[in-house]
């Protein structure tokens, strides 16, 4: 059960911090109507395993299926708008000397909420690349709704969204920024992640070991809430504005 003093405690930790790292997951976009990764398996997609769809093996087995899954999710992202949780995180960027926002989300809702520096550690759904030579592909009209992925203009292989699938390496530069920030921050604010996908799930533990206060915002208990110093149990779009109000009011 969430108590008022936990909100105050979180606001105090954030107010005193010189460097805040915010790590977000699918839950931060849930209140914008973007289904979380594991909840995206509804309707027609219910019989497919997301771990299989988001992999080279799944793409090789049925490229059209994976292409259509991502087209549908991109449509969902485009129809969504940032929620109060995204807006608070954008404001937080301006109230602390150093702020690093690392998101596992492939949507652009943080940017649309006004966040200036967003580290997309699992890629971005609206950018497309060749699965072989990695050349960026500018989608032509009609290609999105095709049954099969378009072909790369440079090498002829298949085009895919620029996201990180299971078994693939995370973008090197973003990993460097995220790991360095986790070791240097005073507060790590985690919002809406299940904490089961590695290596990102290591970040809160790394921050805690380096002496940071870890705050987790999530309606569900999860591996990160287990190690968090402050667990704010609830939805990001409800809890984060409460924390921001306490911060603005001087607690
Ligand atoms: C709310 C809310 C509200 C709801 N408010 N909250 C160590 C141990 C075991 C396994 C591994 C390991 N190291 C690596 C692995 C393997 C693997 C892995 O982690 N597997 C585990 C699942 C077992 N990792 C990898 O393969 C990674 N690559 C790798 O390790 O490469 C090695 C390598 C090195 C060098 C060369 C080559 C290879 C890659 C992982 C990539 C993950 N990609 C995905 C797909 C991206 C594209 C797409 O979206 O389709 O990223 S998987 C998916 O999970 C997606 C997400 O970003 C990520 C995390 O999901 P998230 O955000 O936690 O979402 P959900 O849906 O799981 O949870 C939502 C949460 O929100 C819940 O907690 C809700 O309660 C909460 N919530 N409403 C706040 N309103
Ligand atoms: Zn190519």
C-alpha cells in the first residue's frame, strides 16, 4: 500500500540529487494506449510468442508476420499521445544539474512530451534498416501496409524496424552512456519495467551498488521493486505527478 511519506521521501531524494538517471519501460506508455510488450499479444496476435516475434529466428521463419506485427504497433504508437508520466519526466530534466533518460521503449512519446535527450537502448520503431547491411531505409508510400517487408535498395536483403531483438547486441554508444550514468548517479528512478530483460535489468542494481537511491514506480511487484529503496506502487501517470507536486511545493 502506497503511503504519502513515500512520495515525500522520493521527492526529497530527487530534490537533493546532482545526477538523476531515469530508466523507463513499456509501462510508462501504457496509459497512452500503447500496449506493453507482453500485453501486446491480444486479438489476432494472442497465439504468437512475443519473444519469438522479436528475434532473428522469428523473422527468418515468417518475415511477413513480423513486418505486420511491427506495422500494427507503429500505428498504435502514432495514434498515442504522451501522458502525465511522460510530461513529468520531461520537466524533471530541467530541475537537476545532470539528467539521463534511458528508455527501453521503441516509441517516441518521451520526445513528444518534451524530453531533450532520450537514450533509446532497444532502438526505435519508426526507423527502418536493412537486416543485413544495416543501411537506413526510407519507407516508400504503401510499403508499410505490404504483406512482406520491403527490400534494401543497397543490397536487396529484407528491411526491418531499427529495434533490438532478443540475442542482438544493444547500441554500443547508448550502452556506454547508460552504464556510466548508472555508476555516477545519486538517484535512479525506474518507471514501468518488468525488470526481466537483460542487460538493462542490471542497471538499477549497478546504481544501488554504487550508492544511489533506487526508486521504482510500478503497479506490480517485480525484481526491481525487490531491491528498490523506495517502491511507489501504482501507475506512472498518477504517481509521477504526485512526486512532482511534492517536489515543487518543497515537500
Ligand atoms: C506500469 C503501468 C503503468 C503496466 N505505470 N508501470 C542474463 C540472464 C538471462 C537472460 C539474458 C541475460 N543476458 C541476456 C539475456 C538474453 C536476453 C534476455 O534478457 N532474456 C530474458 C527475457 C530472459 N537479452 C537479450 O537477448 C539482449 N541482447 C543480448 O543480451 O545480446 C548479447 C549480445 C552481445 C554481443 C553481441 C550479440 C549479442 C537483447 C534484449 C532486447 C530486448 N528487446 C525487446 C524488443 C524491442 C523491440 C520491440 O518492442 O518489439 O525490448 S524485448 C521487450 O522487453 C522490449 C522491451 O523494451 C523489453 C522490456 O520490457 P518492459 O519495458 O519491461 O515491458 P513489459 O511489457 O515486460 O512490462 C511492462 C511493465 O510495466 C510491467 O512491470 C507492468 O507492471 C508495468 N506497468 N502499466 C507503470 N501504468
Ligand atoms: Zn542492405
